[in-house]
C-alpha cells in the first residue's frame, strides 16, 4: 500500500490507529458464518468519522486513503452528507469503473472486503447475479417484476455496478440495513501492545533487490516475523525512486497482511522520525548512511565487510565504494544498539577486530534454508521451464551477480577446461550464470579467459540468463545437474548451497571458513580451493559424474542447518527487537 502523505496531512490522519481500526473491522467480518454484502455495509455504516472514511477506501478500492480524498470526504461527512451517499459515490467513481470490471481477478481481493465479495459473484450469469443481489442486500428471494426489470436493464447494457447501486438506493435496503444485528468483534491486542518494527531501505542510488542477497534476507525475515509474531506491525521505508522496486519485492505475500505490513517512501529521515511510530529499526545494509539520522534504536545487520578481506582488489575495482564505506561503517556500528552477524567468523573478524565492537553489542543469528518460501513458490513444470529459458540438456548453475570476490573468472576458466576434455565434450554440459560480465567488475578478466579459448562449442555452452524472477529460482536449481559455488568469501554459509540442497540438487563448493562453521563433514561434499583452477576443474567433473548420488550425503552432512527455518531466524530477531523495545 503506497503511503505518500505530506507531513501536515499526516498530523490530521492518525495512520497507525486507523490501521488498527481497520484490522479490528476485518476480524469482525471474519466472524460471520456467511458474509453477505449486507453484513459488510451494516458494520461499515456503524463506523464513525475518520474510521468510516478510512474503511471506505479499503472496502471499495482495497487500498489506503489518499490524503486529498480522505480530507475531502471528511469535510463532506462533517457537513452532513449521509453515509449511504458515500457508498454510492465510491461505487460510481472512475476508480470503481476500473476495479469492478470483469477483467479483475477475484483472487486479488480478500472476501472480507466489499470489492472481494462483488468479484466472487461477478462471473455468474445475469439472472444469478440479480438473485445474489436480492439475497445479499435485501435478504430475500426476488419478486418476479423486480427480477425481470433488472435483467432487462442488464440486457440493455446497464453495468452490474449500476444495478448494485440501485439496490443500495432503494427504500427497502435503507430500512433493512439499520435493522440487521451488527457482528461482534473478537478482542484484538491493545494498540499499545503492537510492536512496530521498521525495515530501513534508505538506499540513495537506484537499486534492484529481487534475487539479491539483501533483498532475499529482508523478504524472508519480514514474512517470518508476520507469520510468527501476531503482535508485530512492519513498516518498510525506502526512498521515493526505489519505492516501486521495494513494493515489487514484497508483492508475493503483502496482500496476506493488509493491516500489518506497510510500505512507505519518505522525503527525508526527519519525516520518518516525526511520523512513523517505529519502536526499533532493522537496517540490513551497513552502507546506508541515511540510517545515521534515525532516532529510534537500530539493529544493524552486517552480513560482511568483504572489501576489508580483499582491500587491494576492491580499491582497484571499486575505489568509490571503499572510500564511502570507510567513511561510515564505524559510525553506523557505533550508532547501532546491536550489531548482528550471520557467522561467528564475521562476528570475530569484522565485528570484534575491524569495528572494535564490545562483545556484548554483537550477536550471531544464522540464516536458514528457504524451505517455507520454496514450498510456497512451487516448481514450474520442467518442460515449461526449459522452454522458457532454452535450457535443454544438462547444466550446472552458479546463481550470483558478478562481483569481484565471486570468482566468476576462475569458474569460467575451469569450466572451459572441463568442456574441452574428452569427458566434458561428450557431456554437452552447459554452465548457467545469472548475470553477464559486460560492465561488471571482472569484465576484463573474464574477457581474457574467454579470449584464450578457441573452442566455439565450449564457449557456446556458457549461458548468460541475467536476472531471473525470484519465483523461477527453485526451478533453476531443481532442474540443474548441479550447483557450483566458487566464491572466495561470504559472510555466512552461501545461500546457493542451502537453496540448491533444499530442492535435492547437489553442490560443489569452495573451501571457505563460513561454510566449515555449519558443515559437519566437509568430506561429504565436492570441495575445492577457490584459487586453484585445476582443483575447480576436477570438482566440476566429480560433481557431474556423481550428480545422481551426491545430494543425499551432502544433505546429511548439513542436516542441522537445513532443518533451521526462517521462522527460527525470525523468532531470534523478534526476541532481540523485543529486548530493545522494553529496556
């Protein structure tokens, strides 16, 4: 839901309490054994003032009120315009003309909204539609003259919404709507018992988070909190130019939590401090210097400071990034009430050593396999997936943006060596990358590797898919012969290991410290020194040769990590947030 209120308008709209009122109204409607139009409208008309106007927007348009419309309708209400006139005004608006058209999917709208109830009968015949209006609005069977009259008007082209309005305008409806007993609302947590968690995504440059590590982290944490902590409301705050990207990031489940998950774009951090009643902020990236202006307690998530491990490489490839991070990381860490790391290795190296944090200010919260997420996303049919991306035959995959430490240049050299061997040539194996090296940090190194290869068949076996929608990622892993993870460094057990094994696809992995923390038996995996091209070439061969038997033994060696869920992660964060709110 898009929130873009000017500061002076927010002062007159108590957003949080209006959302809570809407949540209570939704819970009230859920109590009805059979929810009729009459039940929705009867209980809507019982609301007063700003709660009534706010709920009009949610019931008829399934969105939050825009400031201009809200204040205009509030003025009308204060001037004595009857509440039933607002019902007709909303239904006869140009927005309703678009939203109530047959092209709209019923699945988009909850049954506890008027628009959702309307679309659940909008696909029936005209006769059935009129019957439903009589039963839902007048609470009786139709009389024949009335039935024939409405069907006749529909046959002449009168819209169904206009027929619906004629029922609401009728004296019979006006009389009955005040006689129907209101629904009883179950108790909800008191306003003060809700915990307001802010997710700060105040990136100043334009960003693309879908499929990115931080994007996946934020989505999985948010969904886990909403699922496991019913007393939490989450406010995701971002800059205006990134709002559409952030909104897209949460679209898969945002509609399931209409009164607990809210998207905001802000003109300034001062605006956030004044107008969002956030109890504690979660800042998922150390490079967002706007977070230094936040006034509420901050939990800073430091996944890693990779440039401190490869300083010469990053100064050469990303001098401005290094300079910018050097300028703010210590200030960000000092500001934070708690700094969270995903591995003991990064806690020790980045937290205690580089940032010089006291141990009590740090905490390790390990990440988890995306079991719940992948179960919800499901898989595309194999044939459909392969046709969509032209991935016919066996392939290995490394799903990652090309960054300086991701080691794509050595991976490509190792793969080309394998493909030019007798075994590799016979395999027809492809390597799928989810990025292209053009205009990337390793562009020159990768171009040099490709330029040294004269085998066109081997070169053509490299597939650059660029970024896939997150919903297609489980299928990309599932139908691969294997996943290879050559990275030189990660802040925690690399996501591709967990994601691949979640769908039973084996992996070959680089031997790095953070993986050793969570893998009980590295000998169960195909491993290699990430700096050794010959070792990586041999690992590719071994992974492909044993692709049908490796996954079971690898999963056994990392069983504890695979059993950890994002609900577990969310509950650990919840306890941390709770401790900061109550101290």
